[in-house]
C-alpha cells in the first residue's frame, strides 16, 4: 500500500461522498479510482455498466484484475465473431 497525495479540495469531496454513501474515505476513493479507470479503458460503457461489472467482479473469486465487459470479451476471444 502506498500514499497518494491529492488536493485538499478533492479530499473534502471524497470525505463528503464517503459520509453520504456510508463508505470509509479510503473505500470511496478506491471506488472512484476503479470507476475512473474502467471509464478510461472502456469509454463506451455507462456509469451503470461499470457499476454492474464491478458488482459482478466482486462476487467472483478474489482477483485484482479489472473486469472486462462481456461484449469486449467476445472480441478478445480467438475465433469469436466480430
């Protein structure tokens, strides 16, 4: 685990969101990091799509890899229809 420096304003936003959503400050920041990373990797997905993937991923055996959307998995599978 490392230390990430963020602005005071962003920290205040994380604190506010964490209180509103009943998460720890660290859990809220981690959620935003995951959502943001997924949004950058898969810009065609909506926020709802990303949250559904994260929920599905959380119910599978522990893994630190980010989930791949099913419609993209088909594209990555050799021999899959394009």
